[in-house]
C-alpha cells in the first residue's frame, strides 16, 4: 500500500502534475510520507501547519527533518564549525527550505507552535547561535538556497543566502577575471551570516565591507511576508547590512555590487620571530599599515612557533600581503614605506584575483578553483575568539607583555587587520558597523583545542588575555566585531530583554548605531519573535 501511494505520488511529481487532482489529496499523501518518521502529534501538527501554508504547487516532502529522521544528524553536523557546541541542545526540527514559500510557512508555523527559530547559512557563528538554543527551537538551514546569478555586463550578482563565499567567488571568476567581491577569506563561511554581520577580507581597504556593497536583499519577515529593499524600507535595509540578520527575519537573497580587480595581483608573506626583530616590525606596522595605498593590504598574524620541538617556544609574526597590482608597483611602494620588512622580488608572486582567494584560503594556487565549491567544514576542534579595535599604537612594553601571554598557549592566534583606505571614507553611520575612520586596526584573538577537558583552561586564558589588553585598545565602548561573536560581552534574558541589559554588548558591536537598530527592531518585530542571546532588543512602549 505504501509503495503504491509512493509510486502514485512520484508519478504525479515526475509528470509535473504537482497541482495534484485535489490539493487536499496531495497534502494527505505528503502528510503520510512524513508520518513515517514523524512520531508525536506535535510533529504531525507542525507538519500539517507547514503543508497547509504552502501553495499546492510547492509541496515537497524532504524539507522538514525530525530527530528521528536518519538524515537529521548529518544535516545538523554538516556546517558546525566549532565543536564546542556539538553536544549542545538539539533543534526539534531541521527545516531545509528550497524557496521562500517554505521559509514563509516555517515562520508562520513556528509562531503558532511557540518554537524559537534559528537561521543557519554557513554555520560559522563563533558561539553557535545559528544552531543551538536553551528553549524549544527549530533550525532553518538555507543550504538548498544557494544559487548565484552573475551579471557581468551590469556588474552585480544575486546570491542565495545559503551560498558560501567560495561559491560566490567561484561563480564570479567563472564569468570574469577582472571582477571580484570584497568579503572574507574563508570559503566555507555563509553569505547569509557574513554579510548581515559586516564581512571584511583582503580587498576591504579598497572597497569596504561586504555589507557596504549590497544593492538589494530579499527576506521573510516576522509575519511571513516576503520583502525586498523597496518594500522593507531603507531603515530595515540599513539594519540587515551589519546589524545581524537574525534579529529581523530570514534573508534568502542578496543583490551584490561586483567590484573591479586587476588581471594581476601580487602576494607575499614575510615571517619574523621575536629573535629576528618581530616586536619592532609590529610597532612600525601599527603606525603605517592603515596609511598604505588602498590597493595594499598587509595583515599581521601572531602565533607561537616551535611549540613541539626541543627549543623554547617563541612568538612569530607573519606579515601577509595582497596587492591589487603588479610586483613592480608593489615593491616601489613597500620598499619605500616599510623597508625593514626586507621584501624583494623573490618574495612576491603574481597571480589572478581568484588565485589569491585560494592562497588566502590556504590552498595551492595551482589548484583548480573548483575546491572553493567544497562546503564541508569537518572541523575537529573547539575554539573561543574575541575581538578588539585599536585607535593608538600599542607601546613596546604592551606588545612585549602580549607576546609573553601568547607564548603560554601554543594554539593561540592573533590576527591584526589594518583599517584606513576606503574604510576611512565611509561614514560610521552608513551601515550598523561603526568602526571606520578613527581606527588603526582590528584584532581577532583565537584559541583552539581538541580535548573537551581543556575547555575551561583555554577559555580562562582567553579571558585573561582580554583583560590584559584593556589599557591598549578602544574604550567607551570597548569595540567588538559582531561576526566574531562573543557571549562574554553579555547576553539577553529570555524572553524579555531590557534595553539597558542589551546595551552591555550592543554598544560594543554597534556603538552609536545601536539605538537606531533598536528602533528598527521595535517596528519590524515588536513582539521579539526573532530573539536570541544577542538579538537587538525591542523597546517596551509604555
Ligand atoms: P551562521 O549560519 O552560523 O550565521 C551566523 C549568524 O547569522 C547567526 O546569528 C545566524 O542566525 C545569522 N544568519 C545566518 N544566515 C542568516 C540569514 N540568511 N538570515 C538571517 N540571519 C542569518 N569574518 C570576516 O568578516 N572575515 C573573515 O575573513 C572571516 N573568516 C572566518 C573564518 C572562519 C574559519 C570562521 C569560523 C569565521 C570567519 N569569519 C570571518 C566570521 C564570519 O563572518 C561569521 O562567523 C559569520 O557570521 C558566519 O556566517 P555564516 O552564515 O557562516 O554563519
């Protein structure tokens, strides 16, 4: 009997007769399928609700997965980057929409069933907020919504929120070798979370953040309506470009402005240990990297070296450069402004922009760009990260103390990213990301480990480091980057969050833009349906 119904259903779908003789009949068959794995009446009721809110032509039976489904675990694990959260509370359902109708139905039914919604694009959230929660919840995972449509003539792309940066870069390079997009270096990061949280990478000194290059967006709001830039209005469109999409709805597509890159770019990497004068180089780097020409990006990566050999561990600093131009132009600039680095022609490699994407992602530039299409993260490590912004160069004594702490933890990594260039020209209120003209550089602190027992020790070290850095970094507020999410900064109470409580972390991420975000949130989601530990709060209007 089951086989007969299955075959009948498959036949109808195959023959394109998805209208189905009667919608009711279609839905009951769909429902029958899901009942095979949906055991409780709550599950059935959610599924029924979901089906009843879909146009009959859009009914699909592999969208919702319960904890009993054989695919549940593999889908849930597929993009978990931080293993610190792999044993956390699990969603009641995983919803894997193919289109906006599925997202609309999910929002409506989650509200009806009092289930919190977590939205996941690439799953790289540092605190796992896209797939864990302490209250009954579902995860909407957008990995099916990842088409990329590139229009080179008009220099834009529409990209599904579930696409990765790698898929975006690959698709652009497949059509043009003189176009790119200014976003992050890790190809498995999802465009949904990345762009809605800001998004910077190796060409942001020339073109700004990913969020600065969004032309339009499509999202489903709290009422299940599909909105684009025009219908959402400029306030909400402003908020989702850096304020974190999850506070406002489910973004399913971005229209992005492509940027021009030269056919030849140049990279170099120079590594110096403390014994080779790294402290002096960092001192100088702090004062010049933000003033470099906007075609030149040199970040400094601080790590421990020789941790496993007989020698005492020491700190090394790697200066990694991307230059939007040829070696000749690069050398004439870097040898004049930073001769101490000792960069010569031999250190430099010319390549195409897409090869530089491979290079910064840790691949060989001889690899085919196809590797950027690999979405699987398969991380075996837990990590904790934090961020800071620097307005005045850290003195030598401050750096020395920092390096002493770094050497205590062999898996620590600090990345110092120079600002200036285009970032200096964009107004700090243009998007919710406020840290523009006054900042020399941003810092990411990260520590990773693979043994569960080490969690307390490693996080303890990270918190001590953060405390140590306090006198050297921005204050009032102590600035932080939303995309390097850090729940140590504060978290909302559930279900009602006060403005004062959220200001603890909100001012750090958004500074003076926080109040505008609160106003937008209050209008867009007055009942705070899209709550999470660091969602924008709603003003309670007495
Ligand atoms: P994920 O799916 O976990 O989402 C992150 C947040 O956004 C969650 O709150 C989620 O609910 C919300 N969200 C996701 N999709 C949404 C949607 N469609 N609609 C509404 N809300 C949505 N950053 C950077 O600027 N430059 C860089 O070079 C890097 N590099 C990097 C490397 C690695 C290895 C990691 C783990 C992270 C980075 N990042 C980064 C940080 C990264 O930008 C940040 O973690 C992003 O939020 C990740 O977006 P995902 O979609 O992958 O995460």
